[in-house]
C-alpha cells in the first residue's frame, strides 16, 4: 500500500498519543489496528476504550483494522487500562489495545498496546515497528479472511481479582473520599467498595469525557482541589483519586496533604514484606530513600531501576519481584501479571491502615520526619544538545559523589542525593532531589537548579 502522511510525533516511548482529530483520527486508528495485528502476527486480541468523546469511533476503527489483518477481537468496551491488561493476561490472549489518552485533556486520544502476558509495546519494540509500517507504506496485505469479533464484560471478574490482593474482612469502616475525575474509576470503584465497610463520599463519578469538573490528572494541584477540600471538610481518614483511564491512583491524607508516590511505594513495600519476608521490590531511581530503607528494615531486597513501565516490568520478571513502584503513581504487581494497576494500591493501603490501626497520616509521619524531597522540577533548555551537555556537566561537577548514569545522571552523597533525567520528546531536564533536612534539601535543590539553568 502507498505510504500515508503521518505525524510521527504521536508515536511516543510508551504509547500513541495526540490531539483528535488533527493528529489522530479514525482512518489512522484503522491503520494502527492493522499494524498492531500485523506486528503480533494475527491471533486473538482484546480492545477497550476510555470515556473520551472520540473513543468509541476510534475503537471501532481500530477493531476493524485489526480484523482486516486477520486478528480475532474481544471487545471489552468501556474499561480502564488495567482492565485491558487483566483481560489480555487472564484470557491468555496474544495482545490488546486500550483507546485512551490517560490523564491528558479532553482533546487528546491515543492507544496503549500490549502483547502476550500484557507486556507493553514501546518505542523500542512494537510502537516504532507500527509507525514504520504506516510511514513507509509496508503494511502487509489484508488477511484472506477477516477476524471475528465478540463482546465480553470482564468487570466482575476484574473486581474479584483486585479484591484477591487483600482480606476484605480485615478492612475497618474508614471514612473515605473518592474522586474518579469523571473517568473510568466511576465504573470500577462502586463495585469494588460495595463489599467493604468503608463509608465513601464519591466525587465526579459520572463518566464524562468532556471532564466538566476538572481534568482527570491528580498530579496537577488544581485538579485535587475538590477532593482535598472534601477530605478536610468531613475529617475523612483518607482520599483516593484516579487519573482518566484509572491505571494510577493518588492519595490524600487526613489533613488534606498530597502523598508523594515514593512514600506510597514505601508503604506498599511494607505491606508486601509483612506477608512475604525477603521479597524483592523494584523502585525507580527518582525515589526517596524511604523506599530502600523501608525494604531493608523489613528484610527485603530493594533494586533501583530506570524509569518507564516497560523497563520496570521487564526487571520484575527477571528478578521475580513481588512489587514495583514509580513516583508518578504507577504501581506494579507480580500477581497482577507484572502489570500496573490503579485499584490494588487503594485496597492495600486500606488494609495496611486496618492491620496497623493507624490513619494514613500516622503511617506517613515517620517518613515526613526523615525524608525531605523536592518533587519533580522541570527546566526547559534551548536544544537536546544543550540538555545532553548539562547532564555531562553534572556528572563532572559532582564527580566526588557516587554517580550513576542509568537514566540521566544520579548523584549520591551520604546526606543528600538527586537525579536529573531528560525528557524523551523535548529539551527538558527533570530534577528530583532529597536530603536529610529541609534546609539542606532547599540549599542543594537551588544549587543543582542554578547549574542546570546557568
């Protein structure tokens, strides 16, 4: 077939994503579906979609493209990305695709694609192959016979799977505020909490891809305003918010404080190590030392890893790690087919609170007293070359420390450490820094930023 004009910038490191309909439209979704099926060699796949206004038509086009290329499709309809992972792995399919733009604003859409075992396609393997087929016009001819399509509802099975990570009888009747952000959590959370004794206040549970209340990205402070105000107003024990496709969850403590993802990683590591002494935990190199110190305290093995779900999932398989966490709210579980999930962490944190008889605020208190983190701070530079030069300069400037170049530059001193890593798509450097006192954190944060921005 002839090559078609394609904006190659939509093919990202971990997914396909762009604005609808100027960057991603139905004809392109159809061709990506063909390319995906061709990459897998046909077989059986699952396709699902999020709540965006453009998702039904993009999903239909993707399915028709995959069928044209010979794949048999199980259409699981409106679902979260982690439900798609579950369907692919539990039904032993050859792959699957979720039509979603995750946490992005309403004008965006895209696809997250996985192969057998829900292992993700990435820019290194899969996504770039599909892109090249489209750009170069090398899609194979359609199959001699189109694949079949069937619809299936996996929600109840998925909810049982998630609840299998805890003992529901242990959960205490906490006051919980939930914010679905008008996204897929509004589909899953009601069924999940129906069997628990928690008293829930539900915010933005009407599924609506126009996001009439706020965008479904809890990492942005203004999008957390509703849940923070509600937690404080009613004196709730905990707040839990999800992003649009509900594969990430975020936590608010009883005082309305947003909980950093590395502190949640530390608590989840504790929850697993209490039951599985000596287990291996994977954490990303941006994380607070709270993670590795917690793992050491409970006799586990903590392994630092480069950022990105494909890298985390591969390392977990290699090390038989029971759990992995990233500071951005992605949490991975061996018994969830090594995939990330946005509801298992919520269940495990509630169970840990119940077993220890403590509020989330109390669980976090020792971490807040010992670890002082900057959060991620971005600096845009003039060019990719300038960003690369700054990374080399940082390695030289702090050569008296322990320096890793696993992903950007990581520098470790006895009482402070930092990582600076580049964006995959633009000349941007991201700083994450931690120190043992708030004063030292502020001093060293400003020092590193001054060097990066000089």
